């Protein structure tokens, strides 16, 4: 990698692009923008740059051995899903981020090859996770290459997602086939992250129906998930036949009254994204409520515990993936509000992850980020590595180091 590629880069996002721009990564200025402030000079930028270099080098070494879609590690080695499960978009997404940081066309080719293996999922109506599957893979591919196959496939996936919309309750159901009655009224905070696929489809087709459904779901989530203190449950149940609210529940959290940290992070990121796509300040304000709560309960080491309200917190097991996601959301929220504190906390989280959660001390490890927890109540994946932690760590760091390039990839534009 050239010295210029590894240089410290600007720290304020560039203007959004309306159309994808194919071609090599654009070199950004090495001089920090004045508005970035003192917190992003010197040691912080060196730490983040070194972490991004480590991540790219790790991905470069591991990629030739990857045989499917990584879903998590066992004894520090990736385990795989052939079809992608719900996480299939994150491996090609990580490859796209590695391409942005390095300019290495090998990453670009591998990202496209991996993303194409998700093609059968375009018509999958059994899951709400089509945004997770297609936004970091196919939508990013279209924005970076301009190849219309990616745009067409992403819109087809959006068509599948809107079939899960319940107009009586004004929500997108989370789990189960369309014929599955057991989960027909179950809504989860994670779905906020799948809505941007619908916003993309409306923008590309001119059909408002996709975004209308996204907004309806977001407004329902805005009404039922945030508690007065800004914490959230993982699940909220509705009567699927009448749309009547039944109450909070959980699968990933400690209990229905707790606050699963990764879900809180999904909410921060998701509501801020919906503000950016619609200009609805209510979504921005909801994101702020969730962020303020999470910041207030964040432990001094800036690596979230798996559940902010579990009995053993703040001395509980960690979930570094929640930190990486939260950092991305806070960087977005800083851009949306101008409140510098959000960016400062994001930088502290990213620095903490870079200094305490990378796999640098293990020659065996295939992932970048350690100390992630997949499902604590299910005793499934306790402090392992997870593909979305690797993806969001790179996205978050590159939002700081290469904001114009990340803007090309995922569209960081603010409402006009």
C-alpha cells in the first residue's frame, strides 16, 4: 500500500453524490479540516489509521480461504453460511471498505464475487433482514461501480421486504415466513437498519410506496420502543390481526425491561438514517434520546456491555460489535445535529476498540474484532468475533479517515 493511501485523511464528510462514480479511490487531503477539532489530530488519527491498516491486512490474508459467508468464529476461525443467513451482506461490505481504504482492485473483485452469491436471496420473503443483506453489498456495489445489475437486484430485494408490511399495525414483521402465524406480530428494533433499502428503492424508481412503508414502520417503532429514559427493549409485539400493541419482550436482551446494547445501537444508527432520508426531525430527536441514554451508561473503557440493564453490568461481558455500530450512528448524529459531543464519544469508542478489541495478539485469528457477543441469553457466541463488528469498525474508522469515499459507498448526505 502506498504512503499516500495510508495518510491521515480529512475528517468532515464531503457532499453526497447523486449517481455512482466508478473508478479508483479518490485520494483525500492529508490535512485535517479545521472543523474537525483537536480531538481528531495526532494520536487518535494514528491509532485509527493503524487499526484500518490492520483490518485490511487481515482481510487480505484471510479472503482467499473464505468459503462462504462468515457468521461468527469458533476457536478464532470463521464458520460459514452458504446462503448468508442474516449476515451475508457484511463480508462483501467489508471487502468494499477494504477496497476504499487500500485502492486494491483485488478487494473490489472479491466483493463483487461474494455479493453475487447473495442473488438467490433477492426474492426471500421469510426475513426482514434484506437491508442487512443487500445494502452493504449490492447497493454499495452499484454506487461504486455503476453496474445496473446491482441496482436492479437491490430493488428486487426491496420488493420482497415490503411484502412483510402489516398495514393494520403499520409495521414490518421481523421473523418467520409470511404464512407463519407465531411471529406475525413481532417487531424488533433491528429492523430500523433494514429501512434504508426501501429509501434507496424509492429514490431509484420514483415509487413512493417503498419509502412510505419505511416511514410508517419507523414512526411505529418511534412510538413503541423508546422508554422515557431513552432505553429500548429488543422486541415489541402486536396483535397481527388488529394491529393493537401488546407490549415489549426480548430475545437477545436480559429481559423485557432491559436494554440490549446492540439493539440500542441499531436504533441510534437506524433512526438517524431515517432522518437523513426524510428530513423528519422527529427521527433525529429519537436517535438523540437513544444516543444520550447509551452514552450515559457506557462504561469508562468505552466498550459496551452486552446489555446495559443486565444485573451484572457494568462488570458484565462485552459486545464490541455494539460499540462499532454505535460509533457509526454517533458520527451520523453529529453530522445531523452539529453536536460535537456525539463525534467525541464515537472517536473514543473507535479508539477503545482499536486498542483493546482487535485480534492482533493471535496468529490464529481470522477476524479483525474480538470481544463480541452474539446471543447471551441463548449462550450462543459469547465474546467471539462477528462479521458485522469487522464491517462497522471499518465503516466507522473510514467515516473519519476517508469520509468522501465512504459517502460514495453508502451515501452520507444530509437533508437539504
